[in-house]
């Protein structure tokens, strides 16, 4: 009777009335490509047409424009769930008990108590940098601190006054102020440029009562800044800024380039569909997969699925030119294998996996 009691109890434990599913997934790698760009803006001077006549100089910048240049490219892997490799372990009615360990992302970490989930100590950071343009987007004399937009005009006016017993006509001008014309501005800018140069020569020749040393250095530096501002009215100027862009690229096949972004010198990062811009792509070549054959699709036996990841050379391509490469693990280009659950339970096995790659780490006995 005692033996029959325990047998009945064991049978009752195996019977479930509610279906229980535990889902897990295998990872794939996506590459975050951070591109650091430098943009050089060309800003023409408003009085460039007067440069040769007034200063005997020919301006190089005659029209507005931009030139972009790639300064740096950083490639960082990020392991994300593979939507094509999602599996589940089900329990209903008579079932074989099995314990799974999962990572926070839902990656398989271990079976039957093995493989504590990986703790990721690196925090994902989201960085955004707006295209900040300089406040001096255009060159204008009105932005110079020394500029007065009005000029003094004397209107002819006469009054009559008694001088030495006689009434005489005396000129008594009326002063008023009117806005300066472009010609007035050009003359003022040219005058200031030559005045600054003259003052600088006097300082260097020690004709002014300015002591040598730091005071002279500060004054000369300020003169250089003032002259540069006035010259930019005729010669134009350039402004530079750095911009960062992050794009994501996921390899899908061996030796098949995947376009990450397109770039042009005139516009920087372009839309992927803009075929007139140069394509920057990621390609995985020379792939090695240490596995015999993939899992048969028709096998429905209860099993735990894992990956044998591919190892290959990740290449960054500029058009058809390889500009950089590195050896890396690409899980999605590997093969999926299965480990039967009944073998795990009957043999008392403990399985450990690498959650970020989906690869088998170790097999132990309890």
C-alpha cells in the first residue's frame, strides 16, 4: 500500500491542467556606427565686389556653400533579440520538468540551474547633438561693436544777425542724421582697416607710449581681431563645426554588403536611397562556423535550442574599397542546434550558455 501511495503521488505531480509556456530567444548582433563629421561653411563678404578696387585683394569666397568631411567612424556591437529565433518550453499534462535561466533581454543563459544571467555593467547611452550654427551666420558691418549705422548731415540754413550795426546773412547749419549707404559703409570699413594697420606699425616701432610685454601683446591681439572682422566684409570667412551621427546596421548574409549610410561632401550624411552619394557599407567575409549541420526543421521533439555563432571579418566598405576591418562574432550568421530535454533530465545535466552569443558554454553533471 505504501508503494502504491507514492506512485499515485508522483503521477499526480506530473499532471497539469493549465498550459505553461516559457519563451526565450537567441541573440543577433547589430552594429551602431557613430560618424563624426566636420562641416566647413563658406560665408562670402557683403562687399566682396569692392575688394580688388579698394584693397587690391581678390576674395576666394564669392558664394555661400558647405563642405563636409568624415573625421572618425566608431563601430560598436549591440546584441538584440533575433525575431527569427524565438522558442518556448511548454508544460502541460504529463511533462518533463526543466528549469531555464534567462538574461534581462530574454536570452537563454542556462538550463537546470546552470549559467547565472550575465550582468551588463555597461549602460547604454543615448547622445544627441543638435546642428548648432554659429551666431554669425552672415557677415555684416552692423554686427561690429564700433559701427554706427547713422551719419551726420549738415543742412544749409541761414539766419540774419546785426553785426557792427549792419544786418548780415550768417550760415547756421542744421545737423541731422540719416542711415549710411553701402558706399559709406565700404569707405568706413576700408578706412578702419588702414587705421588699424597704421596703429599696429606704430606700436611695433615703439612710437606709442605702450610698455613692452603683456600689455603690448593684448593690444596687438585685439588689433588683429578687429582687422580680421573688417577684412571679412570683403574677403569672406569660413566657420567649422563638428556633428555626430549614429546609424544602425545589421548584417544578414555572408559577403553581402549592407549599406549603413551614404555621404557627400556637399551635404554630409545622405538618405540611403540617394545613389549619387558614396555608400558606406558593412560586410562580413571569411566566415567560419564550427558546426556539422543545422537543425532539421521537421523535428518536433522537446528540446532547448542554441546557436553555434559564426566568426568572420567585419569590413567597413567605402564603395568597393575596404577602409577598416576586425575579427568579430556574428551570431545570426551561424547555425542553430538543439539539445533534447529528456537527455538533460535523465542524465542530470547542467547547461550553461553565453547569453550575448547564444552559444553553449559548458555541460556538467549535477
